[in-house]
């Protein structure tokens, strides 16, 4: 750790929120177990719970690996996400200044080229975002993303 990094401690609200999320997840798993054991054979209930817990563990592991890899490579944002139009996409971004953010996106191709959708643009794309005001951002995108200039606003209610 560097000398300028500060340790951040979680407060009571964070622990209360974590407790409620964990409690609701366990309650949902219990509900699934009871429902599946009544409607199907009992061993299907345990398969459903095992698959659910495996999915949560894989998600947490992917998030931890993504954060570690991003920090090691010097990115502020480094993630793999599923997008509706482009499929599985690797996204890496870095703040170039206090108001300027550059985001590079690369679709990850799975399978052979014949399985890919014809006419889809699967090359790398970029987004450059500049914060004009706290509530107004200008976004320029290009590459394989549809080129354009967008203005985004944020409202606080």
C-alpha cells in the first residue's frame, strides 16, 4: 500500500444491508427447497440450491478477479459483461483527468465465425466521457459503437 491510501471501514448501515441481503437469500433458498420437495422429488431441491450457490460464488470470484486484474494493469474500470446487442464484452477504462474518462470495449467472440450473427460489428469501440457539470456529461463514442455525441443528465430527487 502507498502512504496516501486510507483504510475505509464499513459502518452499521453497510452491515445491516449485508445482513438483510443474506437473510433474504437464505429465505429464498429455503422457500425453493420446500417448494421443489413438494412438487418434485426431494433431490431436485438440493440440486437447485447447489446451482444457486454455485452461481453466487462464480459471480463473486469473477468480480474479485476483475478488480485485481484491473488494478494490476492500471485500469480504473475492468470488467466482462453481457450486453444485449454485442454479446460478451471486455471493458477497460481509465480516468485521464478529474473530468475525463476513456472507456475501451472489445467484444469477446465465442465459437466459430459461422455461429456469429452476420452483419454485426464486433470490432473494438471506445467512449470518451467529459463531465461538464456535476449533473451534465458529454459522451463521444466511436469504433464499432454507433458513432455519436450524447449528453447525459443526472437528476437528484
